């Protein structure tokens, strides 16, 4: 009877109970410099939301602050490790592959950026996940992105091997946004109000087991305490809040920047309820579709995935509500918002049944929803369409995500990166050999096996879907020609072939399964990208004559200022008005004669050092104090209901 009343309360009167969705404070790259770095800390933080355990987070919260930067900027960061040294047991002590739970580092998931660090002779780290920052220590980080970096939605989290799941999966993560150049998007898109949704899944049973195995005092009783308090042990938060509500005005388009962070499990999100909503896909994994928008009904999120969605809703009678929810089996479960029940017993990509948040639609007074123009955007040359590229046989191979063996294999060769294997014969992470060598400034074609059960994540360079099983399309959500850095065939099918442009950056290119417990257990490897730093593929302009190698090559844009993106269409963009959204592919260009790299032309972007306020004109923002109050309100709601 109690559960029936609970379900009725959330279905019938969510606005009376659910806290309004709030947003993390922003930190801007333009406010950082080599002499005045942005300080980021990793700390022990309260999970909140009615739960009594302590977990890990950035700058004292879950999630951490939202980082924003522009193409060509450098983000200067000092990472301070405030974790407790008593939780930092070695794998020799724990006797397994979960250990060093208090040693950390910083990974910018999705950035096209260097992977080098101090082992490469620098006095700072870039996206070097082999860095090890011990408890009490700090380190300098610099993330310098190219001037032609595409604007997009990314995220950051610790990536210390054997402790990634407990740290990132426990809550230490946040959103990272690269803003579009001014005028890059047509006005209909750039003027949308932005809603940043950091969706995090926390399977407390999994996290408690990992914490116990790592001999960490944090989270060793998280699931037990939740069960004793009659709370769900499979918990889904949005911006750190359990079951919040998001209020939108009718007949208006909103841009939802969605990030999904979890150790395991998959969400297949739809909008259900009294509101009538349109969902148009704009980008995945921080890369715009070849043609925007694309009408979709289901949003597929697996660990590490991002999705940019244009949302517009109306009601028959105002106000009205709907729910953003994932439904594994088509049935309804009577449980609190954000609660996914007990969760799976073993790690994997199973789809979760959970209502993530409420959407409340109010009357704007408008008579109709504006149409969105079908638009083909100008693209950076590292994202030139590879469908027609000629790929040398030597640059083709098979990549296997071998779940049973917890290893990644290239052409049948590969060893699981277990602690025991890494440290055999006095080895270390820095001496672990590369799985294979790729040449910088080249095109590679990779036939992937195992992506039906394991999210394939590559660092540094995104990859493009070249061939896809007809059953894996997910109603058009996944299509040949789309770009990803993390991909799992959750919609069905097993066939996947991708192509990749090894642009600009040499060094380590890490590849792993993004079910984080699998990664910690050894399902990771790295590819050595060789050659001269700055080298680009010589056939880029043949593949796409309109692509740009730098911001100077980007077509002349209007000078109007909009901190959330441009407000005028790019003159060379192909646009036509279409209320349903277009999905036609980019026209195929002529085939380049050979996949040879061009001479390096690296740029040296000069970062801005202005101490601009961390705000965005079209984004909903709020202070850290307000976010704290939201967590308290959400906690009170949970306590009232149990």
C-alpha cells in the first residue's frame, strides 16, 4: 500500500515534492592562465539525497563544476588530491585488481587533445591517464585544444587504473563543454535555452563490493545502509539530485546537453506522460550529426555517452507533466523517482527501468512551436566524412572487446591489463607495451567485435561509424556516418566497423571498455601514435572541400556576440526549414588518391587570461549554495516518503 501511494504521489503531483533542477557552477578556461591556474580538488563528499554514506567528488560536490572553453583555448588547472591516504591500499595488499582508491588523475573524456604528460618531458599533464597523483599531492594540468575543435558536450573524471570505477562511478565527475564559434549555428539553434543534465547512475551494491575489494573505508557499507533505511540501492541522479523536476515553457525549443556517467547499466530514455514533446537529436559524444536535426523517440545512453537533444513540449491543458524515463521491459515499476530498485547482481550493460526526472510544461502563450531548419554544418577537417576515403590494407584491422578474458585485442593479440601482469618483472603502468602502432595523420578502418556487450571508448580521437548492423540502428538514433568516442550496440545487432582519423596528436591513445569495473579488471590497452606532432591527413580537403583546419579557415561569421554560441547562421551552411527535422546524409566527396599524412602545421593557441564570470547568456545557472539547498530539499523529500 505504501509503494502504491508513493507511485501515485510522484505520478500525480510531482511539482509538490520534486525539487526544481539546478545546475553546477561554471569554471571558464578564459579565466585561467599559466600563472593563475584554476584549482580543482577531489574530496570526500556526502552523497546526500537521504543517504548517509560518504563518496568522492570534485570541489566538494556531485557533480563537480561545469568546465567551459572555446576552440583554441588552453585550460590551466591545478588538481589537488584531498583523498585520505588510509584508503590507498596497493593491489599487492588487496590481492586483486581494485586498489589505490585514493590515487587519482584527470581525464577529459571526449576532448581532441594531447595525451602527453610528465613522462614525456613536460612539466604538466595533459590527458595522460597514466599520471598518478597520490593523496595530499597536487599536479599541474594543461588542456590545449586546437582552434578548429568542434563545439560539443564532454565530461571529465578520474582515470587511475584499478580505481576508475570507485572514483568516477562514485560521483567524482563533471561536465566539460566546448562552445561553438560565434555564428556557427543558425539562430534557431544558437538561441535555444541550454539545460545541462549530468545523469549519474550509482549501483550501490557494485560500488560497495568494489570498495570492499579495494579495502577503502568509503562506501563499504553504502548498499547495506541504504537497505536498512528502506532506500533503493540502484540510484540515478540528475545534477546530483534525486528525482528533480525541470520546468520548461510550451512551444519553445531547449537544448539538453545530456551526459551519462555510471560504472555499468544502460538507459533507453523516452518522454512519457501528459505533455506532447518533440525530441530532435543534434549531436552525440560532442560531435554534431552530418545533418541536423534528426527526429528520435528514444535516447540511448550507456556509460560515457553524451547526447545533445532539442526538446519542445506542449499540453492539452496547462500545466502538464511528463517523465524522462528508461523502461527495460515495458512494464511500470512502483518506486520513487530516481530509484532503480536493487540493480543487477553483476556488472554489465543491462537496460535499467527508472524514472529519471519530471518535466513540467507551463503555458508560454505562443500559438505554435518554431520550425527547425535542416542544416548541414561546416566541419573541422579532423571530422571530414571518411565514408569515401581510400584506406590502405595495412591500416585495416580487427579490434576485439574480449569480455570473458577482460582484455582488448588487435588482430587477435592482446593481454589483460591486470595489476599482476603490469607489475610482473618490475613493470609499471608507464612500461606497459602498446597494443599496436598507428601513424599520425592517417585513416584507419577497424572491424569491432564485442561492442554488443561492451561500450568501446577511444581517447584523443573520435571515430565514425562506417558499417552497422541493420538491427543496431535504434530507430535512426545510430546511423552510418555518425561520430562517437564511446559506442555500445544496445539497440541490437553485432556488426560494427568504424573509421578514424589519427589527427595532429602523437603518443598514447588509450582504448578500453567503458563498463568501468571491466576496465579496472584489465579490459584496457593503448595504441602508440607515431610520427611528427601536428601532422594531419593530406586528403582532408578532398574528402570535404569545405572543412576547416583552423578558426581562420572557418567561413566568415557574423560578429554578433552570444556566450552560449552564435546567433546567426554560417553563410556556407546548407539549410532548409523542416519542422520534422532532416536526416539526409552529407553528399559524398571525391575519393582521395592516397591516405598520406601532410606536413605538420600545428597551431599555438594563445589562451585568454580574462577573469570573466562563469556565466552563459542562454543557460540556466545557479550558485553552489543553491545547489546545496536543492540536495537538502531532495533529502527531505526522500525522508518523508520512507
